[in-house]
């Protein structure tokens, strides 16, 4: 039943971990940016006069999340190519 476990190699585990890591990065970044957008729209609806400040803070936060997501994606790629 578990005979396939003997065939798992380090390269196979590296490919698996790179794929799972990249998927988690995409999901996490999407959820984070979704929350930022949702809360920004709520804030603008409550205080329309603060639209410019809210949008600026939202764009900076989204850029920081994208930067971290890109860094994590590069790490997953390096893990994939290391094998």
C-alpha cells in the first residue's frame, strides 16, 4: 500500500514543496489585497472626504504585499531549480 514512499526522492520533495509554496503565496496575496480593497471601500464610504489618504495607504499596502509575494515566489523558484 505504501510502496510508492520508497520511490520519493529529494528532487520530488523539492518540486512538491515549490508547488505548494507558490500556491500558498498566490492565495495569501490574493486574500490580503482583497481585505485591503474591501476595508478601503468601507472607509471611503464612511468618510468620502478622506478618499485621497485612504487610496494612498491602500496602494502602498498592496504594493508591499505584492513585493513579499514576489520574493516568496522567487524563493519557491530557486527551491525548484536547486534540484
